[in-house]
C-alpha cells in the first residue's frame, strides 16, 4: 500500500528518521555534534514542507502583501484593492482547482482554457440563436464542460495515452470547435442582459464592510473549500494522491485507478465550465477569443503553489495561494508604475524557484 494513502495535507506521510548510532569518535569530536544538529534541523524543515507544502506559497503571499503595503501604503491595503485582486483571480482560481486535481494524479491538462471558453460559447449560442432560457443555457454549458472532461478521461484512463499528449490534442479540437460553432461571433452585455441575465449572475456584486465581492468570488472560495475537504478527509482524496504517488502500487493495493482518473478529468471539465460562467459575469460578454492563456496561468498558479508536477503531493490551498500571488504581483506592480514585463520576469523566477524547492523537498523520501 503506497504511503500516499495516509492522511495529511498532501496525502503522503513520512516515517520519522531513526537516530543514527553514535560512534566513539563522535563523543570527542567538537564539530560532529554541531554538524549533526544542523543536518537534523534541515531534515525537519524538509519533513514539514513535505507534509505541508502550502506553507511556502503562503509565506510568499504574505511577504508580497507586506512589501506592496510598504511601497504603496493605504492605496494597496484598501478594501477596494484587495477585493479587486480576488475578482481578477476568480476565474483563474477556479480553473486552478481543476488543474490541481489533474496534476495531483501526475497528469497535466492543457485543454482547461478551451473547455472553459467552449462552455461559454454554448451558453451564449443557446440563448442567442435557439431561444433557451438563461438557466437552461447555463446547464447546457456545464454539461458540455463535463462531456469534454469525459473525453479527456476516457483517452487517459481507458486508452492509456499520456495526459500531456491527450490534452494537447483536445485543446486544439475544443478550440477549433469553439470558433467553428460560434462563427467567431461575440455576444455583448446588452444582449445577455435582455435575454439571459442568468449568464451574468456570478458577476453581480454585494458589499461587506466597504469591500465589494462578486458571487463568482464566493463560488471560488466554496470550490476551494469543498475540494480541500474532499482531498484531505475522504477516501477518494487519498486515492487521488495514491494514484499520483505511484499508480501501479495503488492498483495492486486495490485502488480502482481507472475510476479515479475518470472522476478527476470529469470534475475538471465541470469546474472549467463553472469558471466559464464566472468569466461571462466578470467580462460581461461571451467571446470566443477569451481565456487564451488560461491553461498556462493555471499551471503557473499550481506550480508556484507547491503542487508537485510529479504528482502525489500538494494541496488545493497551496494552488489557491499561488493564484493569489500572481494576482498580487500583477496589480501591485501595475499600481507602482512598473513596466508589465517585470510581472512576467518575477513570475518566471518564482516558477523556477518553486520547482527547485519541490525537487529539494522530494529528497526527504529518498
């Protein structure tokens, strides 16, 4: 039975190191005890990060907020600015939940953005050309996202094709279907407001203590909490980690790996469709050109959030913090008057550092 079946934030538990037997020379060595103590401290840090990988992105997020607060003062700390960050990351934050589920199983999904946009196009076309009421159009779009997830899951779980290749192919297929079906037609806010206000519902705002929240932000928080609970507290979540940690060992231990992969890809498609609904409310329109870089942005958030690209370790919370880090840097640097290219430079550096930290943490089980 793989160790990933144990409880814990990342699904992997580590056994405490057995104390090494002291040699006679170590009793008289001056530097020996200090070296052993330092090494033990580093090992403890590795174990802590191995069990709770979301600590690093949380610390980076807090330092970024503190740094921009010092640089920009009350302009950055205002309720308007902080809630604006949440609104800007709401779409990516939801897609990041989907991407995290896939990457935890040692896969990757390049089609998340295309699924999201195709779902919105189906919603808009159903209202515009077929006279569907808003709620039914939303339901149809969610079904299309779910169907796209079924196709991805079938190719990965049944045909056993590599997830990267599968989603690279379906990304192009869903994207082409999006343009062909919509005829590259955008549906503007006025039309949606008149015919199907339900499509714009998640973009509506409400105020709490001077801060303005959209229903899309609330949906993002609910999805993060729901899937964090599912991954930490249910057998399904432990099996997801087990499949990512060692799929063959999980299968031999009795885990129905095919069903787990199916469930993950189906849920991913449905979550991406929900993100599309949030995007329609956020943008106020249905456009086939939207979300072109969503797949890259979601992978960026997941990696910065401490989720291992090798599968089996990470958390929804860490990925969510990763998305917030991107949002904080993007808005903070813009408010400070920096060239937008600095955002890409810093995010790129964070990605490389995050992967280096991941490789270092993985040595704890070596």
